[in-house]
């Protein structure tokens, strides 16, 4: 492999992250084009995986460039010590600032070219909020870090599940706030990022975008709400005027069946659940969260910390493996 390796952030130390990381390495170790290294506490990782009956060999590295030569034999770890040893399913906020610092360090490795992309293990947001974290989650935090260093960044979340690529235009806000938060400019801006990203990373020469309506039956000509006519339709017209292939607003209840999915390369949805419910229904264990609009590749498993499973050695690594594979494919196609 000629390109730099992927960097995998440790995520919440008390979560299933060490266990799924160990399983992901075991599943990918003989695929050099999927080489990754973990940034986190090597000693803590060993203690947690050994305790869950998932002991694997690890190799501490001083620089990302060392990961490739070790990957088939041991999980490379760029060691960053935690203040306190972690315990499965028990959140210790004394480690939370280090978790934030590790995410920042991973971003810097991507921006410098030392890593070809970033995959993030799940974080526990309440633990980070307790130490002053002021972002909704990974996605907007990564964009803020980029902007702080002078890079243009507009974070757009895309869920990838089998042949579905779904983008929630509004994300982690109450459903009652969606109609007032949604704007024509927001839809246009995110569609432009998706269009460019499909060309750059996914090899889609002429992307076909679909856009859902907000209301049942896409508003039914105003009978069930005016947002579809007053906010969404003007965005679609503006995008078509710019030369994009965009259709909609589509009734969301008929936009995700196989025949419908065959008509578009990505679909923009108006709120969180409108995108995530079909994605998780289609591929609950293997879905991937992709952040578009950053100056580097970022993917993550489409699940949380699963504290109820932590320490038992039974957590499935499917989504993390899919995230690592997709990040590697995006890097190769870039």
C-alpha cells in the first residue's frame, strides 16, 4: 500500500470500542489496503480486550508511517495514556478530556497527510459535556477543528447502508423545531457538498440526487403543510438551474423501496429519523456514518457506545469494519 494508513480514534474508553477494534483488526489484518492504527492508551486497550477474552497482539508505534509494517502481525497503536484505567460500562469522566484531545490529534494527522482518513469509535456525549464539550457530536466538532486551522469545512452527515446513501439535512434537533430550522439555502448548500463528494470519493461522474418532502405526501400541494412548496421546491429548482440532476420533493413513504433507490445515488432527507430509519432498517449492523464537506475523509460505525454490551466480548464489529472499508475505498478513489 502506497498511501498513508487510516487513523482510528479510541472513542469512549468504557464502551465496546476496544472490543470491536480488536475484532476489526482480526478481520482486516491481511488486507494491506485497509491498514489502520489506533490512537489511544495501549495499556488500557490490552487490559480491556484481555478482560473480554479478545486478547490480540499490539505494537506501539512512534509515527503513523510505522503502522504498515506491523499491521498484519499486531494492531498498531499510537500511545496516548489515559489519566485513569477504564472499566467496562463504567464512565469515568477523568478520561473525557483525553478523549477530546485524541480526536483533535487524529484530525491533525489527517490534515498533515500522515493519515489518509479518520475513522471514529463512538463517544459518550454526556461524559464529554461534563468537561466542557460544546458540540452536538463528532460531526460538528470535526468541522470546527478544521475551521480553527483555516480550512473550509461544511459538515454534512451521510448514512451509507448497502445501496442507500441518505443525508439528514437537519440532524440532532427536536422534531418540532425542524420546520423553522429548515431553509432553502441549507438544502442547496448540503446538496452541493453531496454532489461534489459523490464525484470525488465515490466515482459517480454525474450524481443523481433525490430530495424528500417534509410533510406527508410531500405536502400534497399545500394541503398538509406549505414547507414543501415554499422551502424545498425552490431549493430543487435552484440546484437544477446550476446543472445538478435533482428530483423531488418526493413523498418519504415511497422514496426508499428498491425500485425508488435505483433512481438516485443519494437522497437528502429533511430530518434525522427520515434518513436514519430506512438506513438502519436496510442494514442495521453494517451501516456507516460518513461526514462529507471536510478536508479529509471521516467515517464511523453507525451505532453508539453500547455500554450494556461492554466487557462481554459479544459486541459485533460489522459497522466498524464497514466504516474502515469505506474509508479505505474513499481514499483509494479520491
